[in-house]
C-alpha cells in the first residue's frame, strides 16, 4: 500500500471515530435537553397562570406576585438559554 493511501485511510478512521463520539454526545444532549424542556414547559404554564392572576389582586399582593413571577420568568429564560447552548 502506498503512503498516501495509508494516510487517507488513517484520516478516514479518525473521522469515523470523531463522528461516532459526536453522535453519542448528541444523543445524550438530546435526552438531557428533552428533560429540561419538559420541566420548562411546566414552569411556563405556572408563569402564564401567575401573569393572569396579577390583574385581579390588590397592589400589595401584586408586588409579591410580581416578584415571584419575575423570578420564575428569569428561571425559565435561563433554562431556555441553557438548552440553546446545548444545541
């Protein structure tokens, strides 16, 4: 076998190994991201509910609910960013 063919076959083997490693990482990331997404979906529902409730409460209660909603919204936003980085 000539030297060029050996180098090309070595490159092919390296690329196959890298591809397989990336494939495994993508699969694991998909599983992790899917779990995170489901949790965020549930939190999103709670957030939407809190926003609806804000309209019918007193000013003082509104401040407390607003703070809680803001924290929940920030948590959801951070979760979305984490998932985006994973992708």
